[in-house]
C-alpha cells in the first residue's frame, strides 16, 4: 500500500490559555517575519516555507460534549 503523503506529523497536548496564546503568537511571528513555520519534533528540526498567499479554513463546532475550533492553513 502506498501513500501520496511525504510527511505527516500530528500532535495533541493540553495547554493552558496562556501557553496556547504564546504558541499561536510564535506561529504568527514566524509567518510574518520569516515566511516560514519552524518547529522540532522528536529532536528533528523542520522549516517549512510558506508562500505569500494561503488558504485558511476555520471550523467552529459546539455540541453537548464541548466546543472545538479548528484552523487549517494550506497552500
């Protein structure tokens, strides 16, 4: 079985609001200043160039079990 994906990294963690805000600020600053997204996973550094124009999808879901906000950026 083959896959068209070259790389897929998915993580899930629990943060407090302030930690999440700091993480989002880092992402926004990286996009604004360096036109890229940088992060480390398992000791491996990743740097992904981001073009000038991207697609963004925002999904808000509220139900009896809770609320979720998903933000997807693609290019």
